[in-house]
């Protein structure tokens, strides 16, 4: 039973892929993929999640914490949420397909 809950926790660490212009260029040329991850994710658990979800083994993982920012839109003030981002480096032959 504990194994199933651990697996679900690992799967919940990867929130969504960050599909941006820069991330698209990096995935094509350098085989680097960007993901938005949970605040309690670390490199080891992200690597396990990549193996479970996408069936690939990362070479290297970089984690970037983007801080919260104050923004103004249409005269109203707000806050852009803080985000934790992971850059996953794969071998030359490996690919991740987002549908």
C-alpha cells in the first residue's frame, strides 16, 4: 500500500510542461525539456517521475525557482505566483512528445 502512495506522490510532482518559445527551441536543438514542478520536488524525485511518466532517463536536471512578482494590469495591482521550474536534459536519442 505504501508503494502505491509513494508512486502517486512522485507522479504529482510534475505539474505540467512549460511550453514556451524558448523551451521549444531548447528541446529541438539541445534536447532539454522544461517542466513546472511542485514546491517540494527535488532532482532525485523529478528523475523518478520522468522514468515513470515518459519512460526516459535524464542525464542532468537543473531546478530554477522563479520568485513572485508584483504586476499591474488595467490599473489593478496583482501578484504573479512564484513557480519552481525544472530543466530536464536527455540523451541524444531520447525524446518527449507533448500532445
